[in-house]
């Protein structure tokens, strides 16, 4: 597509529920990144895919967070048993071989 | 964890003035990128500068990189109200994992 697409743009969920956030990267981009951004902070690295595999998942805060990219394109970030502290904007980016990373508009997750 | 720190945290200038933001980082890098963010949502890529480059220009933007001091600066010349945004640097240490700084909030007054 023309840019990185993230859905939904906003998600409100109850504490304890499961959520999935989707990212559709720029066509042909091999690398895909997930970041989390809290108010007033810079984006915090979560996970990076090269193709289908997670090349670096060192930023995932705990085992409630999981991400997949089964066909090397679309990725889904999954959060189990959501907590109020998970509330943030989740940003996805894609790039080709370590070049400029292009970001989507993000999903604002609110856990109530 | 955040690798970079932008300085100043906030900057307020008059339209037409130049704005300079600085970024310091801790480890050796392959490249450094500058981004702009409006209203806390998507980041817009501005410039990528590689470790073997010292300066790059793009329109009203000028970026410098000093690897010996582990620092970079972003200069916006002849600022406009539309330049009001948060600006972030992001570094890649060769692992393709971009680590962001804490950002500079720029306000350009008309």
C-alpha cells in the first residue's frame, strides 16, 4: 500500500481482556517494528521482524505481549489479560533493509 | 530503554526564527534518523544520516552528526507555525533496532 496502515485507530477494552492490533506495512518492506509510546515520552521499542521471524523481541515487557508476522507482511500484536498500564499508543513501522523507517498513525489503546 | 536524549526538552520561538535541537546518544551507531510527530500520533521521517556523514540538508532542514561526541543536531531555518511538533532522534547501532530519544517539543508562534 501507499503507507503503513494500522487498525483499529482506537481501541477501548476492559481490564483483563485480550486485544489484537494489526499492522499492514509498506509493500516490499522486509523489516517491521512495533513501538509503544506513552504520553510525553519517546517511542519505546517492543519487537522487530525481519521477514517472518522476530529478529529482536527484547522490548516486549512481559509474556502477556506477543507478536506474529506469519507471511512476512501483515503483523499482529497480541496483548493478553490487559492491564491499565498497557494504555498507550502502539506504533508500527516498516523499512527496507535498515533504511528509513516509515510509521503508521498508531493505535491508541485504552484499558479501563 | 531510551538511547538518546534531545535537548532542549521544549523550545518556543517566533515564526521566521531558526530552531536548533540536539540529540546525544550513548553507543556507536550505523545511522541516526530525525522524526517529527504531531499530536502524539504517527511519526514523519525527516532525514537519515549515516555514521560516515557529517551533514545533510533537506529543504529548510539541516542535520549534523558528530560521532566523536555522539551527538547530532537538527536545524530548522525560517520556522513556520506548521513546524510546531515534537521532534525525535532515533539511532540504529547496526541491529536495525531504532532507539528513540525523549523528544523536543517545538512551538512556533505566529
